[in-house]
């Protein structure tokens, strides 16, 4: 990451940031990609609001000259890996990911060396350095489909999320050697409070992200990626849902499912720690500033990029 992670300047309060961002988008020939966990204002101004796989596909297909990525660092990095010739801007470069941080490349390289003969499947929530050490990347949308394509008898290392890995191992029946990483947001959901919420809303279906721990997933009526949770709610005849993932997703769910009710699952403490503090570092003001200054941007050495590209391309071909 460059030293320049944010640009602290005053913004003229008379500016309509929605209009300014639209003007800059035309001037830069930019596309704004946003993850479902972003602030509602950012979701509303973006060209596309999707999950990790959808955003990677948008980044691969775009004709824009500049990609403005409203999400966390590994997501913007993936866009850069797929588009070395384009400028990839981020509102705040410090928007990292606890799951990605739980798998440092030197430690993972040693782990891999200690288990020769394994194919390395890594969840996209990891750094370019981990992607460069991997054979195939997966997201929560395509992990099951891709693991099912690995020939029987081929040993698998799955990194970095032990919860997603355990869930995929359970549904596919494949044994996998798991790296012990986890997401600070999804691990904080409380099984006890979820049980209490189910009693309060007996008709509500529980929709959970596979980054949650097993005791929480056991209470779910549907387990899936953010896009899978959204499409389940859209097509289900049920009217009430308890959402066990980052509550930013509820903004798009309410827009796309008028009349349905979405109840955010509670964290273990009386805090707002089910909100991803990394995702929430991006704000509308920082989005405007990064487009205005064309900084900060993702930069990457070409050798790492080329090594990280191969497993991402395998994922896109297999999903
Ligand atoms: P999705 O790919 O399901 O959107 O997940 C991304 C993520 O960071 C979940 O914490
Ligand atoms: Fe990373 Fe968890 Fe935030 Fe997703 S919710 S970006 S896995 S810290």
C-alpha cells in the first residue's frame, strides 16, 4: 500500500456530491463498482453493486478507463490484477480485511511447503501474495461448484477462511486441510441471541453467510454468499428474514424486495460490531475526493500480478 491512503481536505459544503461524482465519472470515463457492504449512499451512486464474484466479472468486462472500487483492498487488487492497463482507485486504501490479514504470505508459503502434493484453493478474501501462491481462487458464490470439480483423491488445502472451508467440506463431503483464518465480523454473531430472535420473529427465515461459525450456520434456513442471500429473499414467498451477515446488504435487499422485512442478526455484544469497520472506511466524501484527485490508487509489481492472475482466471473459467 502506498503511504498516501486518504486525502484529507475540506469539501465545499455547497457541493452536491452525487452530481459531482456523476460529473467526474463522465470526465474520467470511469465505472464505479461497489460491494453490498458499502454505505447506502455509495451503493446508490455506484454503477454496479454486487458480491465478490460479480465485481470481479464486472472488472474483467469493463470498457471504462478508470475503475473506482468501493470495497476492501483485496477486491480492488483483484480488479487491478485483471486490468493492469487501467487505473484502479479506492476511496480509502486502508480498507483492509481481517480475514485476508489472518493469512500472511510467508507463513502460508511455509504451510504449503509442509504439505506437498496438495492443490491450493484460496478464497478471494486474501492478498495478491496469497493468490500468487494458490492454484485456484474461489468466492463464496462458486466455492462449492469449484471444489466439486477437483478430481477425487486429490488432496486440497483451503485458505484462508476455516468457517467457509468447513462448510464447503461438509456440503461436498471433501476432506480439506484448512488454514485457520476467520472474519472478525462474521465470527461475532451470537448463537444465543439468534435463537432469541427466532423466538421473537417465528415466521422469519434465517439467511446466513458461510463465513459464520458452524453453531450459527446450523440455525440457518439458507446459507450463501451475499448475492445468494439476496436472490433467496427475492424469490422466497416468506415476508420476514433474519440476515446473518454485514447489514449493509439490507439496503439493496429492501430496494429489491419491497414490502419484505429484514432483521439484522445481533452481534455478541451491545455494539455495532456486525458492521465491517474496513468496508465502512469508505465514505461518499472519500469517493468524491479519490475521483477528483485520481488517488489513492492500487499499484502492484508485475511479477506478483502475473502469478496472482493465473488462479483468478482458472476461477472465472470454472465458475
Ligand atoms: P461475498 O462474495 O459473499 O459478497 O462476500 C464478501 C465478503 O467479504 C464477505 O465478508
Ligand atoms: Fe473481510 Fe469480514 Fe469485512 Fe468481509 S466482512 S471484508 S471478510 S473483515
